[in-house]
């Protein structure tokens, strides 16, 4: 084969440290645009972003030259620094240590976009913890709950 062709589409989820309500409505769009710039800088594409005051969902294409963990490290580190420097959050802003990352097939992309765009409504009925544990169960990921919420 003479070329390399990939479609590494990921649904990424992570929260603020201790799930504090630090992502304020007045800068969400700026945050999502900033994260989109991080994706672009790494030859990727942010397709969709959404969440609530205490967590974020991203759907994006990650270029084959960068690992998922490295991409998420760039996203979390750079966005946290941007929020802190621009004083977008009154408190000392930080993301949680870990994250969830789930592969998405092209045929499921529209369903995930709808899910991410409906986060505000979705979380009127369900907490972030309930949602996150459901994702882990759905994707058959084994875990010890005492280590998830640090």
C-alpha cells in the first residue's frame, strides 16, 4: 500500500478537579475554541465539544502521529494554563488527573455529537459520576471506584 489512511475518532471525557463547578457559562465557547486550536496544532480536528460546569466531552480526530494520551495531556495542560492565565475561573483551576477515552466508529459519529450537544439537558437527570460509570460499564472497562474520583 502506498499511503497511510487513518480515521482515529475519539470521545474523550474528563472533569475538573474534584468535579468542582469551574467551567463557567461565559467562557465555555472560548474554551472549546481554544481546545479546537490545540487539536489543529496537533494535525487533528475537534468535531464537537460540550459539557457542564464540572466536566467536558470532546469528539475529535487524532492524527496518527500522536498518541491519545499525549493529545489529552496537551489539551488538559494547555487549556488549564490558558484558563488560569486569563483569569476565566475565580478559583485555582485544574482538571482531574485521569480521563476516559473511547473509540467511535464513523457510523456512530452523529449519535455522539447529539449526545455531547445535549449535555446540559442530560445532566438535569443524571450526575457526572453516574454518567461516567455508565460509560465504563458500557465499554467493559474494569476499575476500582476508589481510584476513579481523584
